[in-house]
């Protein structure tokens, strides 16, 4: 369809919106891949774009993950990192731990959002920002590939926006689900279960959603039926979590809506196992045994609240306003890096990140300009983040309390030059201030004493960020696009401050606190041949003053270096018949950094940044109105780097699920790692040289589920 003739997206009443959401060429359901009516519907509006662009009309690659696809994956695995890795091209293989550190997107950090609220912590990145909501609360996931400044700080690799559940229709609707998980030997220690419930409805001008989930996870077993090792910082296995979500909306009139929501998520380890170090040189994996670990288990505790207001015809403009707050606590398990004495007994301390955010987003958009060919969108974003990292048992401060304030204004224009050609361009002005009081760093060999004193400061940063793109509808079935965009990020401020070891330094003059500006260039093509679809994209992601993590004496240190990354993404699908659908994706990336400071990149980036070449295949089939199946294969290709110790020996994983509709409800059986592949995870092989972090991946795992909607 020519660009200019496409209907512009409009905001619908939530009940109508749920009914109208289409299943696009790249977002078919597992149970109904033959949804032919999808072709006649408008594309999904990508709410992660400030100008509310429709899918398939953007000058950069966008992936929409539907609820059906999420449920398809949850039938196989409850690990959110694994779900993202299975569904998002260029997202690193999951670590299968309570940490997404090393899980990158196009070689850089993604910005996680929940209904547009940032989950990432710019001052002290603990690698926990993808574990703030249970996926049973999520309606769809919107993914913008490549550096973006649309939502401000943090999206140097892209944006991953979780859109939470809305009412299922008029009246009162309920959903209940239960799942049981076990290893293939049905060991009692490996048993896990999950319960979830949702109540939603619409009465007059009011709509609401109330949902809850609770999950207990057993220990994990590898393909050799051995216990998977326990990670010091935090674990998914042997843990318990719950999530509570409440949303209420009121339609003032046909154009105005106000909505409030709150989500409380907690995940905490049970603390029934202790790690057993492996031997990396001998190929012996880190494992675990029953025991009482020192200190308290690691946990995530996150409360996110938001109030939003929208007006679709405010003096001819579309207005969106959002106020939000987040309280984030992430405690890490005891590590052998913080020794202290209690009554002559040697113990080790543990750390906790504490971050409190408050912010606001205002967006004003007007279309219909220049004979309905121009849309202008402007807005203002405000953010204040107060963070620190403390030592739990000695009560001392590991990272000083720091306050980050950010004000940004932007203007975006979208012009349909002809029926086939559209231009997109924008500018965003960022102003950021960092406020840190005088502090003393901690001597890691004895955490009861200081190392050096550091003078505080109040550095500020100003950056002007640009984006420009073009979309050309070459034929009815071929579309070309090109894009340039810039992303704005901060280095891990806490990591910089806590690592100061030389006396006489002050915060105002630390060059390592300078922002990270990433330039993203991308060209691509989309092809739509009715039952077949294909998208190709090539990107370059460069930063003159980036950040590369290296491990020194058991801790990660951020090195500010020039980095350059290039990659290719290929995604395709084929609806072979009304009952059978195939999907394919292939990604390749490579990158280098300037380790000697001569201005030229010279050292290959390792697995802490770059994902391996990855091939993914999937087959969804509907055998009857009751029976459907899904089969998927992921191949992670061997990868070598300059350091042979971090070379990656690839592996392939097969997953499968079967869903059967009962007279009441539906049941599914999922099998993760169907062939029981015995392998070391990508992170363990290619990101870190450590006997304590040399983990194998999860072996064959069974999940039996039952879902009921009523």
C-alpha cells in the first residue's frame, strides 16, 4: 500500500483496541497461522515511537512480539532472557541467571521500558533491568533496533518496550493458569511451578486490569544430569518470585483518557545451595551442592507506578502526558571480594543497589499539515535518579549516593513527499547533571577501612542528538529504508566512582564520566509477497568514546574506548498453507575497540559485547481446531577472537511444544532443549575467564501448563 494512502493510526478505547490489533506478516499466532483477515487490517501502532508510527513504516528495523508468540515461548521456558533471545534478532544468548549483564542488543545496551517507563538504572547498572515484570503481565513487546534517543538515556543498542495487559473485552473477563516444570529425570529438587490469575473488565467509561503471579523454581540440571552451578550475584534457579499489577482507566470523553497503574515485582533466591567452583582449563563446569550460603540470598524488588493522560483532539493536536516513579532494589549474593571480621571470624560482605527514579514525559503531535503530508511531534522529558550501592552487613557505602538530573526537548518531523516516498528527521537536546558529594572509596582487602578520599562535584553535560531516515515503497511488495540515529548513554557511574584508587581526584574532572554517544547507520529492505515475507538490514554502530568492560581481580572495570560494530540481520516467514507457518532469522555481528588509544580500533570485542552468528528456524502448525504444535531450532555458530581463551565452541538447541484445546480451557506440554544438549553457555565461554563462572546450560526441561479463560 502506498505510504501516503495508508490510514493514520488512531487511539481506540482499550476494549476496541484489543479487538482491532492485527496479526501482521511477522506476528502470526501459533494456533492460528492462517489468520487471513490480518492482511486487511492496519499495522500495529508502535507505542515505543513518540510519533506513534505504524509497524512497517519506520526507517529502522522494528520487531513486534505478539501475546501469542510470548505464550508460545512461555510454554517452553519461563526465563525472560531466553524468551527475548529466542524472539529478537541480534539479542545475545541468555545467561540463564538473575542478570542480563552480557546480554546485549546489537552489541550494546538496550533500554528496557514498561509502558514507556524506563527500567534501566543509568548510575549503577547492576544488570537486573530485564527482571522487573513477569511476562504473564505483558500483552506484547515492541522492539526498536539500533541506537535511539526517543526515550532518552540508555538506548545505545535499541529499545525493548513491554506493553502490559489491557481488558480482554466488554464485561468481566478472568484468566487462570498453572504450570509445572521439571528436569527429564523428575528430580524433586528440580520441580517448579507457577500460578497466575487476571481479572479485567470494562464498565461504562471505566476499564481495569488486576493480575497476580507467583512462581517457585527448582534447581537446574545440565545435559549430563549434573546440577548447574550457582552464580554468586544472583540466581533464577532455586528462587521464588511474585508480581502484582493493577491498572485502571477512565474515558473522560471519546478523545480523553486517564490511566493509572502500579506493578510490584519481587524475585528472591531460596539460599538452599552453594556453588562448587569448576576448572575452566580442564573443562570442568562450575556446579552446586546442598548447603547454607554465607549472607542473605540475592533479590530484585521493583515497584513501578505511573499516571498517564491522553487527548486525541487538543486544539487539533494529539497530547500524551505521563508521570512515573520507580523504586528499585537489587541485592547481590555474597562474593569472596569483601572480607571483614566479626568476633575474630572472617566473613564476606555483599552489596545492594538502591535506585529511586521520578520522571515525566510530555508529547504533542499534529498531523494533517501540508495537505495531510506532514506530521510534527515535539515533547519534553524529565528524569531524576538517586542511586547508591551499599555493603549490606557492614553498612558502609560502596558507591556514594549520586543524583542524576536530565532534561530533554525534542522535535520530530515525518513528511510524505509522494505516495511512495517519506522522509523522517528529528533533533533532541539533552542536558544532564550529576551531583556527587565528597566520599571515600573502600579498601576491598578490608572493607572496614577507606582507600582514598575523592572530592565531590557537579559535572553537567549537553548533547544535541539527530536522526534522519527515508522510506521508499518501490513496488507493492518491496520497500527500502535507510536511517541515521544517535543514542545517548552514561557510563556505569557507580563502577567508575568505586574504582578510584589514586588520591587527589575529583568528580568534576573525571573524563571517564563523559556521556556515551552512539551513531547508528542502517539500510534495509522489506518484501511482502502475500504468504511470504522477508526483511534484510545492515547496520553500523560507532562510538568515539564508548565503554568496554574488562575483568580485573574478580570485578568488572569499564574502559572508555572507541568502539565500532557492524552487523547484518535477516528475518523471514512463509505461510506455506493455512495450517503451517515457517520462520527464519540469521544475524551476524563483529566489532572492535581501540585499546591502545591511537584512534584506530585494533582489538576484537568479546562475548561480553558481541553475540555469535545465530541461525533460528521455527515451524508452527495447526493440525485441527484443537491441536497445534511449535518446533524451533537455534544454532549459535563458533566464534574466535584475539584472546584464544575466549573462543566460543558453538552449539544448537531444539525446543518444542504441543497445545491441545480441552472442552474447558487448554493444556500444553513444552520441552526445552529437546535433544538434551550438554553445553557451556555463551557467556561462560566467551565473556569471562573464571572457574567460578564456568556454567553449563540447562538440559532437557519439561513444562506442563493449563490455561483457562472465563
